[in-house]
C-alpha cells in the first residue's frame, strides 16, 4: 500500500472511532430516562442502515441468517445483546472515561479465552499485558476505597461479552461471512432487547428518541467508516487507533458531562491502554490473520476479518 493510501485509511479510522465515541455520548445523554433494553432495541434498529454498505458483491440478504457454525452464531447472537446492554448501563451510570477504561479490558478477556478455548500459545509478554490490564482496573476501581456500583459490573460484563465475540471470530475463521456475524449481532440486539423491553416499554420523548437515533446511526456510520479504513490501511495500523476513543471520552466527559479524571484513574487508564496496545503489538509480530481486539463496538472487528475467496 502507498503512503497516501495508508494515510487515508488512518484518517478514516479516526473518523470511525470518533463516530463510535459520539454514539456512546448520545446514549449517555439519555441518563437512564429510557430503560437499557429499550434503548438497545431502538438504537439497534438503525443498524440495518449499514447493511447495504457492509455487504460484499457476492453477499445476499439471506446471509444475515446463514452460518457455517450455528452454535457460535447463536452465541454471537446472545453476546451482542449482553455487550450492548452492558455498555448502555455503564455509560449512563459512570463517567465516559471510567466506562471506556473498564470496557477496554476486552483484549485481556480475549487473550484468556483464546488460551482456554482455542488453545492458543501465549508468551510471557502477552500474559504481562493481561496482568497490566487487570492492575489498571484495580487502580481505577480502588476496591475498599470507593463505592462500586452496577455500572462498574456492567462495563466489565460488556468487555467480557466483547471478548467472547472476538474469540468467536477467531474460532470460525475466514470461512464465515462477515455479514452473517453482523446479522447475528444485529438480530440479537433487536430481538432480545425488543422482547426484554416489553414489560417496561414506554414511548420515549422526542428528545430521547433523537438521542437514541444518534446512538444507532453514529454506530452504523462508524461500522461503515471502519470497513473503508480497513480497505486502505492494514488491520495492524487500524487496530491501535481504537484507543483514540479514550481521548474522546475524556474530552466529551469534561465538556458535556462535567466529568473529571483524577490521578488514580489517569494511571489506571494508562495501564489499561498500555495493556491493549501491547497485546496488539504482539498480535502484529505474530502475524495473526484474524482481527485484533476492538473494544466497545465489536462489530468493527468484522470489517477487518478476512474471508476466504468465494465464501
């Protein structure tokens, strides 16, 4: 790839992760006025807008519900909902920076599960990255020195669910169509969130509906820009740019929500981001052909998951 082409990919990746960050800020502005399942349902409906842009020439709409491995397709179906609802709860109850840094533990979860379920060989440097990530979480949470709440648990669950999704991508490999895994996640969010929202469903105000529309549309736009970014630049370059979301989280948190980052959280953020970057560097050196961890919006990983020709 030429330098100009790579630069274009890098620029598109920064736009992608900015869209994801503003998407999360939009759902945070709902401030719990809309139940999490209902917010997930309404926001996910806008994910259908991205389908025409994400489909390859040989893809068909029926591929959304077609799979080479139905057990893992259904697991992705469920994990997408768990991750989405967990992130919504986290962002509406915590500061953006705190929610992001806990969700960014995803690479560590993915590494552990890759060892347990995929029997991957992990060296000392990747284990060191995992340990650094968990130390960062302890610094951020400071158990025993501050009150922990459901938002912290929700962020960790969201990160764990995202880690499961990454392992699913790696387990299925190139033979599964990306649009199929996107369909599993999208349909999981729409169907499960829709059903679970019924007991407490109430029509949101026009203002909240607009915020939820922004939440969904910006997420879909981010997916499209990630696909474009991965076309122009290698995944090894695109992947680390995800950590620009932390800068957006701090900036938006300060300007929009009045959040402040104290020095222990700053240290924790540095440890967690460092852990994730170390993991990505090790993936690049190992020339792993499957997607690097992408925290927060795991659909982004689909844009950089290669497929076998003709699949």
